C-alpha cells in the first residue's frame, strides 16, 4: 500500500511542481549563508528562495 501512495504522490508532484537545482560557489555565496538568512526570516529554504525570485521578478509574495 505504501508503494501505491508513493507513486501517486510522485505523479502529483511531477504534474504540479517544477524542480530546479542550482549551485553556488562556496567562496562567493556559501549554502550556510543562504540557510542562515532563511532561518532569520523564519522561512523554509524553499520559501526563502522562491520569495527572493518573486521579489526580483516583481511578483507578489504570499504572506503566511
């Protein structure tokens, strides 16, 4: 039963979300710096990055 649930979840995620992977140079923008900034804003890493991109693109940021 768990396998079916996982397959359903994977189909849903593939249909609903885009996945973007990016890298940063450790000597320029270390991941720890991004994690710390997200923590200070009390956001998940994903929410922090998405909000930063939305702000850059001039799109409204969800307030929750």
